[in-house]
C-alpha cells in the first residue's frame, strides 16, 4: 500500500523534472538542486547543454566552481578536465602523456532535454514522457516568465493545489476569486499514460476585455479551461476566451528540491496582449499575486506529504481531477518500485 508522496520519494528519479531555465545554461557553469542532488549545468559554445552531478570524481569538489573550455569543463581544485561526455581528458599533475584512471568520469543524469525554454533532467531512466507546451512553439503567443520561487512546500501538494478548482472563491478572494461561482461545474478527465487532461466551460466576468468597456460585448462571457498534467509535476492551464477571443496559457513547473523545499518555474503564454510588454508585465504581476495567495497556505502544511491512498482523505465529485492526480502518481510510484524490485 502506498501511503503518500514526499519530495524525495525515490520513484521521482524515474521522471522528467525541470532543472533550470534555458537561459541559465551558459558557458559559465552553474549549480541547481533537484531531488537532493546538485547538478552542474553549462552550454558549449555550439549551444549543446551539458548536465552532470556537481561533484568532481577526484576530491568531490563542486564542478560548478570550474570553468568551461569549449565543450569541456575544468575543475577549479586540481584542474582535471572532462570532455562533453564527462570523460577525463587531462590531469595536470600527471603531465601530458599520463594514462588516466578509467574511473575519472563525471556522473550524468539518464536524460537531458530542452523544451519550452526549460532544461529538463531525468535522474534515472524515465517512465514518464518528456513534457511539452504546444503554445510555446506557436509564434502568435508571447511568453512571460514569473520570478523563480523557492519555498517550503510539497511538490505533490502544490500540483494538487494547481489542479484544484474549488478553492478559487476562498484562497483567491483577493485576486480573481472574488465573485467566482462556488459550485464547480461537471467536467471530464481523460487520462493517457502518466498524463491527463480536464476540460470545462463556464461563465465569468471578463474585466480585462476592452470590448466590455467599449460596449461591444457583455461583461459576463464564456470561457473554456483546459488543464493538462504531465507526471509528476508539470502543469498547464489553458484559458480560451470564447466570446472575446484569445488564449491565456499558464505553465507551472515544480522542482522537488529536498524533503521540505521546492523551486517553482512558471511562465505565461498569451496571444491576446497585442505583443505589449507592459500588458505582459501587468499579467505577470497579477499571476504572482495569485501564486502568493496559494503559497501562503501551501507553505504552512504541517505534513509535507501528498496522500496517495485514496481512502485516506474525503473526496467529492468536484475533486475528480485531483483524485486522478493521486492515481497517476500512485501508478508511477508502483511502477518505479516494481522495476527497482526486478533490478535487485
Ligand atoms: S577535486 Fe576536482 S580536480 Fe581535484
Ligand atoms: Fe490557486
């Protein structure tokens, strides 16, 4: 029986996680933590991203303090150099013609993948599919990044919160939740492997629509919300304004950093702001206020565990989507444990 998911559950090593933004990977090595492990990230002059465990095999110095030399990285401590595959190619203390120890090799994650301006890492062979955001490749969308957030929280509980539809009029009373309907409309959840999608439509007050002020459209309009989830912590909400037109896509990518902390990367993709930077900055400010409302509660959960045993909590039909989250994560944990059992 699986009771719950904590940030450092070993099963999470078998999935893709964002490590950093694509712009964080440059010729200057940097360290980022994922699942309690520091990784060094850098980009070769040709643009290839390299990720290794941030530990030199010699005396375990952090490689992120080293320097890039073309596609190679040189450790800051004794100058050992490692090629793009992490193989040691030079040990200065041994002179030019030395035979290098075969174990002088950097440890890499099982997978590295760049998509929608993020660098993703799978520490061990991934069971989940690599995440994508369709709007990120659509030139009609402009992207805006929220500041990176680091906070005490459970990645599982935050994913639950992102998908939850019943908290808007309460937690978000200070932003968009004021006046939102309390009743959650009926909706369907469609699962595919370790992903799912939920769609529903409802009426809402479209205060941002200039057509309302101009008297072209009524304030109360129809919108469609599509939640897309990709295990373990990759979340997307696409809002389509069915009367005024345009879409607003919100991506929320949670990194389990250690047992009690997460890092959150979130981005907006919008095709309804006429390319305006000022309007995007406004939208980012508003989303930050919304996320702050969520985090003020999420950071204060006493137990940072997402229950996966369905009978532990009380669920209603309004919680269909977050029940599905528990099922998917439970299946992932089971699959990872079974494959670990077969391997041992
Ligand atoms: S610790 Fe890296 S070269 Fe010695
Ligand atoms: Fe929320």
